[in-house]
C-alpha cells in the first residue's frame, strides 16, 4: 500500500513538471525544449531562445558543453 502511495505521489510530481512546460515556455516550439538540471532540479530549456547566462546556470553535461561552444561560420 505504501509503495502505491509513493508511486502516485511520484507520478503527480512528474505530471506537474510536464504541465509546467505550458506556463514557462508557452511561446516555444516543443521540439526545441529539453529537460536539463539546474542545482539538481529538472528545468525546461529552449535551446533556440536561451542565452549564454541561462546555459551557464545549468548543471554541466556533454550536451550543455556543446551548446556553449561558438558556432563556426562556413561559406
């Protein structure tokens, strides 16, 4: 019974996190949104609309490191 209650609470937290997407990034295309961590907490990040300061606040991982690299212009 206790496992069921904790599973329900976990699923409610998960649902609230996904519903928060529409409050925090209502003008973003869902395809551009990624789930990243900031101080251990999950957050939504729009890889197209974010700036460098937002990326620096995220917990470092391989994908964030790639986003921070400057884009080379090609002709």
